[in-house]
C-alpha cells in the first residue's frame, strides 16, 4: 500500500513519520511544502499522477489562525482549493483520502459535546477555509475520511504546551484564558488512530471527531502542565475578552467522539495521561 503524507514536518506529520516505522508493510511517501506545495493548486494532479498513492493522508494545512484573517487567499488555496483537487484525483483514481479538519468549522456556541452532524458555522477565516475543504471532499464523491480535531499539541512544532513550558520557565506569573472549553489532542494519539484506521481493514468513509478524553479550559491545561513539570510559576485565569486576538476563538470546542470509538473500537487516552507522555518526551 502506497501512502502519501503531506505536511510531513508539521506536528501530525512528524508523529506519523515516527509511528510509520511500525508499519514496514506500507510504503510511506512523506512530503513537505517543497515537494508537495499545496498553494500551487494547479500542479496537484500532476504531482499525484507521478506518485500514484493508494491513500493520501493530508496532514498539511494553513494553520496560522490569526494571520489567516489577512491571508484569506493563501489559506483558501491550501485548506480548500488544493484539498478539492486531491479529492477529485482520489475519486478519479480509486484512491482513498484521509483529511484532517477542525472544530473551528463550528461557531463555538454549543454547551454539549459536538457530534459530526452538528450545524456548521465557521468561527473565523481559517475555519471557513477548512469548512470549504470539507465540503469539496464531500461533493467530489471520493472515498474519504475527514477527522475533525482540536487543540493539537506534540513534542514537535509550535503549540500551547511548548509555549507554556517556555513562559513558566521565564516568568513568575502568567495569565491563561479560563472561559474556552474543550479537550486537547496529543498529535501522537491522533497519528496512531489514523494509522490504525488505515491498516485495520475497517475503513468506513465519513466524518469523525477525535481529541483526547476530558473537558477542560486552557487554564486547566496550563495548571496540568505546571503540576506535571513542577514549575512554581503562578497561573492566573483570565477571560477571552482580556486576551484579544485577531481571529475569534470558540467558547466551546468539545468534540463528541462516540462515532470514532464505536466504528473503530478505539480506547482514547485522557488529556492528562497523554500530556504526561508528551512532557516526558520533552
Ligand atoms: N494545531 C491545532 O491546534 C489544530 C487544531 C484543529 C485542527 N488542526 C488540523 O490538524 C491538521 C494537522 O495540524 P498540525 O497541528 O500538525 O499543523 P502544523 O504543525 O501547522 O503543520 C502543518 C503542516 O502543513 C505544512 N504546510 C503549510 N502550508 C503549506 C503549503 N502551502 N504547502 C505544503 N505544506 C504546507 C506546514 O509546512 P511547514 O512545516 O513547512 O510550515 C506544516 O508541515 C491540520 O489539518 C489542521 O488544520 C490543527
């Protein structure tokens, strides 16, 4: 089985690279932004014709959520137009597509865990482009799985956990938003889930939600990081209004994971257990 992975140097892509070594029966082709540039939309078909994958795992994305407010066109190329081309190629070539999307396709106003068919209403430009990517995949008729995830972190790349470690080391006191609720996703757990789906023989197309188990705020997450690492830095809870950002953030991001657990028989680790694993690695 030939598996093409885009965004190989991102958080998810890097974890897939590590875990891919446990599947010697598969031929993984890892590509970065020079080998497979998603902003060069018109070249997508040619690149895929050259590689001819059986499955594409699209781990690449334009993820600069705040900059996207000013760079809509580029974000749209990477998160929507290129994804539409991939889906079209998969449909025409009997290949499968596993695409990763986001809780930002919702408006964040729910107060109960979000099922896959909850009404979409993207909260910001990044969310709009990811939403259009999802819609293009569905319209293409490709044999595709879309996994929506949230609050992704890893030992690789830039993320909340690594920022907290730096700030807790540098400062005596920090402020963290305490009124946005969700559950983090350790990219290694998501990578494991993706590779299990692909190799399980249980491939069932559709949309799925995945994050670690639990329900916390960013403040709770920071406290967890402080407790596990033993930093003495004081963590103060603040409201979203006290920490303005260019792109709007959802108040509530908790994803309902029943469908992915029932379909593939997954046991999903709690956010705390996975955070401990990541911090041990760091
Ligand atoms: N991070 C989160 O909190 C979060 C939350 C919800 C959903 N997601 C979704 O989860 C997936 C994985 O995210 P992640 O956290 O692993 O993201 P990430 O660490 O930002 O990685 C994204 C990757 O995409 C690559 N990329 C960006 N622009 C590209 C382009 N024009 N052409 C080719 N590659 C390009 C980046 O390349 P470089 O390494 O060269 O920059 C990077 O390797 C994405 O679909 C994202 O939308 C993420």
